[in-house]
């Protein structure tokens, strides 16, 4: 029998099409009929041509073979033989047999991090080797070096890598600092796309640091903001030895070269003293705010079981001074020590109502924490590989967001449109009385607020702080037949978003 004829019979018996799948035929010799020296892990014999098929037939006649294995490969495996279930996600793949009534199904999930145990299991499964933990650890370490390079090579490749980054990304700023023995101390990168894009972003910079987990440890410092669609917009990165006065001062010195000091700039961080000192030196005109989340964590540690914790959260996010004073008075009455701590923390830095600058909706460093989470797997990479992982991440983000922005058909970004839709619904239940051509009185039950459309102000102060119309401003704009879109800050417009993410990396 010709090999092609035999293969055609297999396709026909299984109901498969040659265009959809590929078949791999193989068989294993029976150990009873074979020589006694045949080991258990003898690999199968593949049948790929007529001569090998004749050998298989001879073995069958000699009863040295009992069956042939048919392995199905190619795109048809997913499309024709299996159905992908809707419950599949990027980190979970679920398939089931396409035959009606068949209960066969398979679930596969990604491994968050490969550890020596996984290596030992894989070697045992593939080759039958029994590997202890430490041999698996050394094997995994060597495999990572082959893929990523060693930690020492990462530092050696750093100058050449920074040169390539500057050449392929015009306008990018890099700084490499070494000691008197030419050993690495710190590195700073601000991509040209981020520098140019910041012109179209709100002038709120969030800074934070996170530890690295490689052989030589270190700390990754980050500066980022939010675009008009509430997405993270990375600005600059640095790798230093640790968080101290010297490292933060060096970081802000480099940052000020690409983002000059200005009265309109706001810098949000935790209460780290080194950050405060560096901001005072390098950004004396900017306003610094303290992350309210870190403030709450510090309070939880210092004042365990305090019933006033909820009051602190409300006071930090209060829009009106009268509400803030009431809440702070309650805190003073219930816990004088906590009240004194909040005063020492500088009310103008952690409270929304007393903050002197425009921090919009950004009251925490959550966008920095989110970025830290995304980079968590790469924090154990050699330094050049880590920086390239950051570059790769930014390339993906910018490319995806350019597509998203190009598809937006509204004047405002999707994130702001979604927010306003809910406010428009609530505004429809309010009563509006015109005072003059610019001022309107808006009532909701016993609550009365006055809106000034020309100055974009409301007595509730949500409009003033967030720079997006509150429900009272929306109701007043409807009464005045004025577009609520025109009352939003320009940074939330699509024609601001698109040029901000126009450049590629």
C-alpha cells in the first residue's frame, strides 16, 4: 500500500480535512517481542514515508506492534476538533470536544511565576529524570541567564542600550551615573513620546518607588500621570540603590530637565521625607500633595481600632470647607491624639478642600501602585532587560491607546462621557431657578446650590475641584441651553488626548 493512500484512509476514517490539520503517525515496539535490552523510555518510531510504512506492516505481522498512534496537529486542532468555551480568559484556556454528547474538556491556566518545583516536574514528565529542589533551582537560574543574560552582563550592556534607545526615540533623555571606579550607581530614562505627550495631560505628577528583586536589588523610581481618559501615562523611570535624600534629589533633578518647575504643577507622593526635601529643592513653585491612601495606612498602624478612621477618609475627600470643619471637629472630640497627628501632617497636603493647586480627581498614588503591579514580574530581571521590558510595555500601551482614541466619536473621552452620563440622569431630577444670565439656583430637596456657569463654579465645589460639571452645573447648563461639554476642562477632550499619545516608541 502506498503511503499517501494509507494517509488518505486515516483522514477519511477520522473525518478530517488535509487543509485543516496535519497528521503525525508513530508506533512503539512491544517490549515482549523486542530484545530484553530495550529500555522503557525508548522513543516511538515515526512513519513519514512508504519505506517506514512497510516497516510498520512487517512489525505488525511479527506481532511486535499492536497499534499505531495518530497525532493531530495544526490549526484544525482548535477550530475543528475543539470548541473554545466563553469562560476562557487571557490567563485561563477552556476547551471541550466538538462531538455532541462528549464530556471531554480541558482547562489550562498560566503559571504566575516559574519556580524550581515546576522545573523538576517538567524534567520528570518529559525525560523521566528525578531532580531535587536545588538542582531544579540551578537549572532554572541557568535557563534564565541563557534567555535574559546574566546580571553582570546587564550592567555591562547598559551604555550601549541607552545609546540605542536615544537613537530610535528622538527627544529621549537618559542619564547614567557611575562612581569613581566606573561602577553603576543610577540610571534615568524619560522617553521622548512621554515628554511631548505631557503637554496635553493634566499637570499632576505621581511619584513612587518600589524595590527590585534581582541579584543586586535596588529601587525603581517612577513618575507618571493620567491622560484625559483616566489611563496611566508614564513619564520617567529611574533605578537607584535605595530611597534616600541623595537618590530622590538626583531623580527630581533629572525630571526637572524634561518637566520644568511651574506653579501649575502638582506632585503627589507618600509622606517620605526624602521626597519632600527633593521637591522643595527642585520644584519650589509646585504644590505637593500627600497620598490619602498612605495617610490612612499610617493612621491604622498608629491608632489601631480607632472608630474615627471613617471620619478621616471623609474629611480628606470633602469638597466643602463647612463639611471638612464638621468632620475634623468630630475627630478632635473623639480622638485628640489623632487630631493632633492630622494637623502635624499638614492639612493643606492631605485634604482636598485645603489643597492650593489643581489635583483634579487624583488624591492617591494608586496609578503608581498599578504600574508597580504590571512590572512585578520584570523586577527580578537584569537591569538592561528590565528597562527594555518597560519600553516594550510603553510601546504596547501607546499603540493600543492610539487606536482607542482614533475610534472615539465623541468630543470628550470615553471615561468622562461615562461619568457624565450618570450625572445627567441624576441632574434631571433637580429644580433650577435662574438668578441672572450666569448664576442659577439648583434645588434637591432641602439642599440648595448656586452655580456660576461663566466661572465654572458651584457651591458644592465638585465642579471647582474636578473641572468636570457636577450634577448642579449640568442642570443649570440644561436650563441655560448651554453645552455641558464646553464646561469641561480641555484636558478631557479627545482632541487633547490624541496628540498626547501620537508618538510611538
